C-alpha cells in the first residue's frame, strides 16, 4: 500500500500538489466518510475517488452513465499502472466473466459500472461477496428531474446506503444549481455527507456571445483562430448538424456530425475519431457530450441558444478541461427566443416543469443580452457571487455601448397591445414601420394609432428592440407556441413612464479577410505556441498520436496537451528532468520517457 495520498498523486499520476479541496476530499473518503463534491469540469474530480480507492482495502465501485466515459477513464488508469476495469455491454460474455472474477478475487483497484447493471440483484449479490472500498457516483446531477441529463436509474442508487451502510460514498458533479444540489442530497440519502463546493469559475475559458448575422461566415471566421484544434459545434436540429458538418468538410475542416438520428455504429465511429484523433471538430446536438473526457477541446461553439444556463455551462465546460486556454462562442437571434419558447410550450411536461423551463430560458437570455461581466451572471446561476470584471469575456474586454431605448420600447409595447397581442415580431415591426400591404389593410392595422410611428428605424433595429424586450421579460412569446408576442406584468411600468429602458447597441460583425486555401496550417495557436516552437510542438504531437495508435487509446491518455506544453517549455534532457514535468508519472516515464526525450533532443539540436 502507498504511504500517503500525496505519494499516489506524485508517483502514479505525476502531479506535485493537490489542487483546491482535493486533499480534504480524499482524506474524508479515505477515512470512511461520505462526500458530495461540486467541482467544475477540469477541476480534478476523478482523483477525489481514484486515490481513496487505492488507499482503502478492496475495490472502488464507480457508477458512470456512459460507456465512452468508462473506457476513457479505465484506459487512462491502466496507462498510469492502476488495476482498473469496466463492466458494460461493450464486452463479450467471456470478458465480462473475467472482470467479475477479478472483482471477486480482489485484483481490482477500481471497477466502473453503469447504474442499470449495478442495480441488478445479481451484481448486488456479487458485491456482498466482495470487499468494497467505496462507491463513487459520477455525474450525480442525473438524479434530478429538473436537470438536463435526468436518468431515472440514478434515483434508485440510495439502495447502496441501505445494503452497504459501512461503505463510504462520494457523489460528484460539475453542474448543479441549488435546486439540483438539494435533490442529490435527498435522493441519494446524503444528508450526513460532508459537502465540498468549489468555485464554478473556469477562468481559462473565454466567453463570447454575438448576434447571428451570417452564421456560416461567422463560424468560419471563428474557426480560423482554431486551425487544427479539436472543438465542438452545437446546433439545435439534426438537419442543421448534418448541413453544417458537410459544409465545414467542404471548407477543408475535419468535421463530423453526431445526433440521435444517426445509427449507433456511425455515432460510435465518429465519437472514436473525435476522441482519438487530433484536430477533429464534432458538430452535434446536445445528444453528444456528457462524460466526454477529452481534455484538449480548445473551443465550444453554439449556433443556437441552449435550453438553460445549466446546459450552457456544462456544454461550454467541455472546453479546456486541461486548464489551458479555451473559447466558448455563441451566436443567436430573435428566432431562437421564439423557437425555444415554442419548444417549452409544446412539450408534454407538467405546468410546473414548463414554468421552471421558462425561468431557465429567461436567465439564459439575460446572459446573452448582458452588458456587464458574463461570469457574474453565469456563476450567479449556480448561487455563486462573483465580482467582475473577469477580463476574459467579450463584455469585459470590449464593453458594449448602450442607448436609452425608453421611447422605442414604449412604441413597441403599445403596438403589441393595440394589435391585440396576437401577432409575431415580423408583423409588429411592419406596423411600426408603416408597411402598407394587402394583409395590413385586410386586418385594419393601417388604421392603428401605432401604424408608422417607428418609421425612423429599420427592421433590423426593431428586431433588436423586440429581442431585448423579450430577454428583459418586458415581452413574452405566447404559451400556445405560435410565436406571437404579449405584454407581461412588468410592461406597464415602461408604458406609463415609470421605468427607463437601456438596451445594448448591436455591434456590426467584423468581416475578416477569407483565408487562403493554401495557407500553412498552424496548430496550438490558441495555446500561445510561438513560431519557433512550432516544429517541436508538431513533433511531440506526432509522437503522441503514433503511440496512441499503437496502444489503441486516445492521444490524451498518453499525455495531455498541458503535459506536452510543459515538455516544450522545460526542454528536459534526461529522465529525471522529464519526471518533474506535471503529468509524467512513474509508469508513463518508464513506458514513454525515452521516446519523448529522443524527439526533444533531436528537435533542440
């Protein structure tokens, strides 16, 4: 047995020190106590149960919701010299029996299982004949009916406490607002667990939100700054995913689609390419991503509004898990607001659920339209107070201009009211601008007092006003799902002049020059790789890719980008110096040290 948690951290995982609350969590669980851990993606949650499992007698049982996540974790542990396995449907019957044998004979430090398998009487009976070191419940937010990844099986995991009361449990999640946190405690019977709540801030992620103007051009301009880097592009519909992936591929970008409409083998093949190859861009619906343990995702782009701040936080959190710079970029428009409102209204959810969904959408809209630090709003959604400016979001770096829109707001609200609160934004804008057409005459709206009172502004300006009034809760899209606009309880204060309305001035999108088709591919640009470092950086990545292919694992399982960057900057000349680079443990030093030193020495000459 290892002497201490720090010994394991250094010798097995290659890290010199624990981060944040890791040491306290490890001690709590290693000593037999329960824990609820809320820690941002990339904060090092896995170590909080992996190290106690190696310190305690028996096998640590890890409940994980996705096969891909289990495989990634086990691959990484085996590369570090840890006895780990998973038990799921991807294994043959013979392989499953072998894993069960190793469990019963106590040969495993860690075993990953899905909740569905864990809850079978057969497996629970096997555990009763096994020495269990601990239970780790990963992605614990899946227990919440209010969450975005609800899994009903998670609610039955309270049985672990009932059948194994002496075995410590640790529940972990990166996304839990106060409501979800309470539900995790209640559903998993963790009332006596010590809670460890880290800051949800991901300081290495730069947040940027822009108005949709020309989505394809905007996306291409954005991707230009991430040439050769891995990233995720999220879109709302399957059709949009397919079209975007096909178009990006035609532009010379290694892009693949992923959504529930593709058959399982295609989805699996695309996911494997994303995990195992450098520089692949996955274009996906929200069906992709939970538990994807790829640390070197350098950007996450949203072509449509997500459904909630919680979903947005988790999706953007898939970038920069290695702590290196990453970018979260989103474009949206008035149509997104209407579409999302319709989706909520037309769902079969109970009224209470719809009310919560609408609140979540309003919170996200307020974030999108914000004129101050985005981190303040994002972290505020999780009950955390953050005092900006953060210096790493678009509003802090280039504060937006605002204008007094009280009079235009009054005109717009009055127009919605006088036209009967039965029409969508397009018709309301036509009334305001005095557009004289057959439909206007037929409805008699050319005789309204608001007809033409906004002729001094163009359709795009009025679209901005209506969009921001929706975001501010001064207008709402109808609950029936037809996209019509209605006043809210707070509209009256604006109409009678008791409330001033300040709106952000829409920025005109920058038009970058189109890239040349034959331009040299630059990788690592967002990591600050200098031109003189490029040859060695490329050589290190090429060696990593070669070794990953030989071992049948994703490249980051060999070494993270952060570790390669450490080599690039430290230029170690021998194994002792290489061992001091963060992320190089004893097993990896023995297995790969000579190969990486050979590349570094060859390039340095």
